[in-house]
């Protein structure tokens, strides 16, 4: 049985403090078109670069242990693992994450608040087949 791609039904706004950087940050999760994948956009930077959540963009930073980061063209986002785990568990393939800082908010220290927010917003099945 084949599965269809999914996104969220409506935008989600979250705000909090980065666990590693201590920066206050605002995040908006937005539905995204089929085939776009999970993309993060640093809206606080002049070029507003988009970093796709792929293994090619995964980086390690020895000054920030126990943290998953993604980076492209000099723009970096830290602590993406909690959100990405929730998205994977819910089968969400396409999402735009607009963020105004270098790290996702830690919220409760797990993915629970991301999960609750996405469950409240709902998910939307799209027409394209899911890619594994």
C-alpha cells in the first residue's frame, strides 16, 4: 500500500528560548507544497536563506554538544532534532519552518510541545506519493 505525502493543515506559531544559545526565538511552522520536504528559513538574516533538512546539510559543532544542527551557505540552525523527530513520527513530509534566530526553542526540553501544536493544527494528506 502506498502512502501520500503530508503537511500541516494550518500555520503554527511557537516562541521560547534556545537550550544551547539562550536566545529568545520565534518560530512559525507553515504548510508546504508537495515534494518540497522539510525546510528551515532564517528570516532574521538579510538573505533569508533556506536550509533543507537533509543529511548533506547536517553539521556538528564541538562547542554545542548533544545538539543536531543543519547549515548551508553560512546559515545554521541548532537543536532541530526534537521537531524533526515529531515530524517523522507523524509522517509529515513537507513543511516550512520560519525562524528568527540560530536555534529552535527548547520549550519543555522534548518534542512534546511541537507534537501538541501540530496535533491541534491538524495534518493534510497531499496527492503525491510519499518518497522514502
